[in-house]
C-alpha cells in the first residue's frame, strides 16, 4: 500500500470506530508491533541508503498523524459517554420540586386586556400606530400650534427634526382616519414617551388607550355616556364620573374626566389628595381642523375622542403607589399579580 492509500485507510478506520474496543483494534492495526505503519518504519533499514531519509519522513508523518487522530477520537468517545451518562441519570424523587418560577402576564398587560374587552364589548375595534412617529402626526395634524410648549425638546424625545417618540396615542387617530372613512369607532393602546423628571407619579415611558368615534351625529352626550359606561364597568357601578372643562388643541370643547377615588369612595384620602376625585382621562369633541387634516368634511362629520392613562388605571385597581414599578423589572413586584 502506498503512503496516500494508507493515510486514507487510517482516517477511514478511525472515523468509523464506534467504541473503545473498535478504536483499540484500529490502533493495533496501524501502530501495533505488526502494524502497517510500524511495518513501514521497519522497512526503512532495508531500503537503498539514498531513499531512506524520504521514507523515514513519510513514515514518521503517518505515525504522528495516526496518534493524534486516535487521541482526538478518544476524547470524542469520552464526551459522548459522559453525555449519555448525564441523560440516563435516574430520576431522583427526593429532590425539591421546581420552585414555580414560571412566566406570568405583566400587570399592565392584564389591565390592557381588561380595557380592551370592555371597549370591544361597547363596539370599538382595535387600531395601532408606530411608537417612533412623525412630528406631523404627533403634533401638526392634531392642530398643535407651531409654538406650542409641549413641542419643546424638554417634553419630547426628538430623533430627527421631524421624527420623535410619540408623546401620546392621539396620532393613531390621524393615521386611522387617513386610511378609513366614517363611521368608525376605534381604540388604540400602547406606550408613549415624555422627557419628564421621574418621580412616583411620573415616568418617561407610560401607557395610554386612545378612543375615537366618528359619525354624522356624534354629540357630547355620546361621549359622556361611553365614558361613564366604561368607568363603571371597570371600577364598579357606584363609581361617579365628572367632566371638567379643559383644553386640548385637537378637541373643542375639551374635558378632563375625573372619577370618585376608589380608595376612599370619594370621602378624601392621601391618594386623591383629600379631594375625593381622581383624574383619569382627557377627552373632547374632535376639532374641525383635525378632520380637515385627514380630508373629512367637518360640516358633515362629528366625533369624540379620549385618551386614558393605563398606568394610572392599574395603580388605582391594584393599589400601586409608584409608577416606576411597572418597568422596573423587579420580580418581587411582578410576581404579585
Ligand atoms: N393626548 C392627550 C394626552 O396625552 C390625552 C387626550 C385628551 C386624548 C383628549 C384625546 C382627547 O383623544 O380627546 O394628554
């Protein structure tokens, strides 16, 4: 057998050896006293003197190769054996049980679901929009004047001149109306961003649910009815609701919606700062300029909108006193829900 054929055969035999015994047989076949490689080395002394150096080099190379391939294969066999020992370890019924660290739904996700179920039950469908938003949708199309203070970089995280992290879910109103014709009744839920200084009731990332209803004869009475039904479904039928005049560029008239404090039932406590009322959402009748921006005729259509702070709802429902806990990733907090 010439050197090339021998090398091929060595590689093949070692490669296909499927256990310690087979590997040992292979070792003996090539490196044993009567082995093929050993034979080559022995033949050197019978060769003509001028061929000996070349023959020696070739034989030694084959010997070294065989040794290192055997070594390599041995560790592969050992690893496989250890692996199978690990998997075959018998079941130990005395070990402590799994500690129950399974995943669970985040408390905000639970609240989102509850809100969604209530609104869907009232005939709203779901819409959504991007968190990285154009200045146009976040402000301009919503009738914010150019010099409006909330466009200031102190409140808004700008990404480029005309792109930002949305500061509210209201831009979804505009996006949805651009793509759809009335009548429409939608909610849009999601995360919003503001460059706030952080404290127990202010976070730079929080969550809103936006509502929008547009048709030919929508009135303030429709808004009041839906908001009342929604709040009473969420917090119980004894909860009272009040509308306070307010201002938003994209609604006219605008109202802030308060509900009786669920902690003290309206008697006055530290949560509601002794007022008996909790501020829950902004709302109003869609401003004609918003309709114009999306190509709706404000002479034909009217609508109401509202925006609800989801974190605040969760805090009220579960008695949570620090908004920062929601995104803090503290398992001791998260596992309570
Ligand atoms: N976008 C407002 C905010 O983030 C909340 C809001 C107020 C939304 C009135 C509305 C609305 O849809 O009609 O403060």
